[in-house]
C-alpha cells in the first residue's frame, strides 16, 4: 500500500492521490471509498496509479459528494475575461474584484485575457497571475480563428493546472473551456453579462461566422450553444437572465444567483464634503450630474444628452460629467455640440470614479439594458442619490422613491423631469442615498460576492453539486 500523503485541514485529511477526505475522529464519519477501488485500513486506495489526481489532489468532477468545511481548501482558479484592467468597464471591474478577493483568500488565481499593446504579456498584480495571451485576428473569420487558437493553446499547455475556470460572458471564446472541461478535469462556471436583445445569448445568435456561407451560421451557433450549455454552473445576475437561460436550454438546476459586489466606502456622501471635493477637482459650483460607463449606444448616454436642455432651463449652471470611453464618443460629442450644450458636458474618459462620486449631486444611468450595473452599485454604495432606467437589473437594485428613482428607457423628457425633481428635493436626495447605501451593504458587497463564488467553486470541485443557498430556483432575495 502506498502512502497517500494526505494533507491536514478541515475536519480531516485530503488524500493527494485520490482526493478522498478522511475524518480524524469517528471512522463512521469517513466517506465511502470510490466505487471499484480498494482502500486499506485507513481508507487509502490500494492502487494509487489508478486514481492519480494531478498536483494537489482536489476532487475531480467524477467524485461523489464529500463532507467538507468550505473556506479551508485553496483552489487553482482561472478567470477568463475578454478584457481586464487597465481596460475598464463593469464586467472588467467585477473580474478584477473577484480575482483580488480570491487571491486574498489563499487561492491560486490566474487571469487570461486579450493582448493589450503597450502592456506586458504576463504580470502579477495583487497576487494574481495575469496572462494577456489571447490574440484574435483583425478581420472577420480570422478574428474567430485567432481567438480560438489562442485559447486552445493557453489551456492545452496548462492541462491539469486549474480546478475551476470562470468565464465572463457567453461568446465564441466561451466554447473553448467548455469543450476542454472533461479532458482537462476542471469545472466551468459561466457569468453572462445580461439578458434581452442586447444580452449575451441574443448577441451570440446574431453573430456571423461565415461571411461567404450564411447557411453555416445557424448550425455553428447551435453547436456552440450546445457545448456551452454543458458548463457546470451559470451565474444569473438577475431573475430575467435566469428565466432566459432556462428557456434557452440551460439546465435549471445549474443556474445560480450570485450578486455583483463592490467595496463600500467608509464614509457616505454628504453635501459639505461634495463641495470640498468639487473645488479640488476644479469643478464649477452649480449642480453636478455624473454618468459612468462605456460610451456605447446601448448605454443610452444620447438620451441623457437629449434630456439636458430641459434640465438646463431651471438649472443653467448644471454640469454633466461623463466618465468612460468607447466607440460612440465622437457621436456623443457631435450631439452635444448640435444641442448647444457642449459647455455643460465634460467628457473625462476613463477615470477613477471614487472622487467624482463624492463630488456629484446625482448619479444617472440611462442604459437600455443591464445585468447588474457595477457603476450603479458603486454610486449607491457611496450614498449618492441615483436615477436609473426601468430595465432588467436596475429594477432589482432600485425600489422607486426608496433606494433611487426609476424612469422609462429612451424617454428624455421623463429623465429630465426626474433629474429636475430630485435636484429640487434635498430631503428625498438624502433619504434615497442613505437607503441605497444600506441596500448595497446588505446584499452587494465584494466580501459577500467572493464568499459566494468560493462556496460554489468548492462544492463543484469536491462534490459536483451547487449549494442550495445559491440556486436560482431557491432565490428569494433580489
């Protein structure tokens, strides 16, 4: 009988050869040995070669349910995200927070993302290994081929090094880890970014893979989606996304609810501090509106610009700050000029939003669709009164007139009315800002998000199950 070299911890020993957990106390509490394998008196396998587990011996996908104490098992986790800081949007912000939180928990965290000119192909930040190894082609079919080849090369060269692969979004690149999951022995967790006509599934279905053979697109999408649906778990950021995933064919028992999370500042927003920060940033003394996000069409920033002339009539000294960049920036600047409001709008590009959250009077999110907006969460966490559109995701964060104001999307007059009304009502601003901050502290902190993901990862790796507390079917707190 070979020595398994068990590793102490969590109420027992983890066998580095077979992954079994053996109790230090009552032998009756030991889990049964895997079927078809002999164990000696201590419960160790009689033929370790038949049950080899790479590296640290975490339980592979085919292991039975084992009794563990989650939180004490370090894991090897890969986060695949198409973009990563310094490229910054809501999805990138969440990937960065999750990676740092998992590393602080003692896990080995690797991020694989797209190559970014001017930045190293490999670096370490906050204990996270970052590989900018994905090099898609520049045009059409070459883009997809380059993307797939880069991902296959990355994961094939690291076979056996990951226990879990977490993927941001459902897209062409999602196919590769889902395809390799069985052969490479890791679990796959998907995190789509949102539902609806602008969401992941609709975007994938509309993608053109064969410019010269359009009939090939439908079977290609069907094959991609069929493989992607084999993922071990898929995270729904809101109930609409959970329903869409189930309707598309994802097994309902694999759909989980894990909220996005953000850090909560120690000090909440207040008017006196806002004036001081405003002077430090060189901002004018009138009311300040803040909008943070990528400058894409679906973010609805053009609706906000269209609403601004109506707000400027009673508040001519108002200033709108736009933090973010994107392909729609030139069009938005042209629109501001055409509306005659260029002097009241500042395009600041990508900036750390924290000082601007402290300086603004109102945060506005005019988006046409969301999963759960990180920018909105950060504004709420700061205690800043918020106005957002009544779309999926926003409606789970904001209760109208309690934790913020909701307006209909693509309706500039209604948005202008909400902004003007909130500027007039100091008491309401203070109330909804305080309530919003409490809402984030209760359910949307980074600490809770990281803990929920670790719980999911540990259950998948050790037992192949999803914690009942995270099941979308059992979710009652939106």
